[in-house]
C-alpha cells in the first residue's frame, strides 16, 4: 500500500466530482497526503469548498494559472502554511469552444494563444513557482491525450497544445532532475468529464476507443487517479520525462 503521510500535494484543475483532477485528489488524500486544491476565481470558491468537505484536512486556495501574480501569491501562501511541497498535479486545459468545432485550419490566432497559455505555459509557470518548495525532491504530474501525437477529429488546437505540453514535460524534466524532481505526463483515454463535453466528437471518440482498445472498454477516471498516485510515490523515483498511457492499450493499435 502506498503511504504519502507527511507529504503535501497541490492539485490544479479540480472543477467538479467528475473531473480527472478530483479522482487524483481523492487517491492522494486516501494515501495520507496533505492536500491543497485550487480554484480559478471567487465565482468558483463555493464549489471548491464543497468539494474539499469530502477530503478531510484539505484546503482550497484561489489561483488563476493565467496570472503570474496569482501563482506567486499562491506559492507564498503554501510556503508559509506547509513549508515544503512534494507533489504538484497540473490538470488544466482550455481552448475556446469555437476552435474545437470547425476545421483546424480555421483556428484563430487568439484561440491558439489562449490554448497554449492556459494548457501549456501554465505547467511551466506553476512548476517554476513550486520548485523552491520541493527541497526533498518531488513529482510533477500533468495530463495529456493521444491527440498530441495523432490526429483526432475535432480535437483541433487542443491536440497541438497537448503536443507542446508533452515536449514541455521533457524539457522540464531535464531542467529539474538535478533537484530530484520528476516530471511526467499521464495520457488518459477519453473520459466523459464535463470539460470533455466541449469536444464535439466526444461520443465518437469514446466508441472508437472501446472498439479498438485491446481491453475493449474505456478507461475509468479512478484508473487515472491510481496512475497519478503511483507517479507521486517512491515506486516511480526513476521515472521522469515520460508519457504514461492509461488508455486500455488504445495507443498501441494501428487500426
């Protein structure tokens, strides 16, 4: 059994109880970690407080990852409150809805920039802020998808952003390894979260995945949480810069 007692984890992206970040937060808390979750703005504060009520000992702090000032304020608070940080989970992605509906060639300049700022640069920004607190080493985990390497209809600019995210994982891992900090991505199969509903082809993605994956089913959100728990633990201390597939084997198939 994995024991994270005495360790502190911060999870970005816990939007609701159907989100991947929520499943990860539950697994980390059940393993004994002191848990921090963030919410984007005051409008979402009440929902965040309702969520942590189900996570004994957890705390919630506001942080919009598109704001360097808010990131700085958050990690100042975490340093004062906890002193050290051992795990950072980045489960944040966004692209304007109109850029996920039509043809990729029609992606707007603004939509492209927003998708990369929120979905990719935010990993770099929060990792940079977290590093001084990871004095005992640590684990940084982000969430990717197969659309980073193969074309998935209607995934559009998010696929390009996820490709940049996976490259960022490798470059970050090379930078922070000397601090005994690991950086990895989990590439999860499609899951029917509220955020995923913004992708117009989600139903087709789910059906194709279940039909073609060796395990003949879709991945469960709890299985992604378990993979994150493994990456947060000492069982994965020699793993960094990797993309770990939690997709029932879909990625190995040609057709």
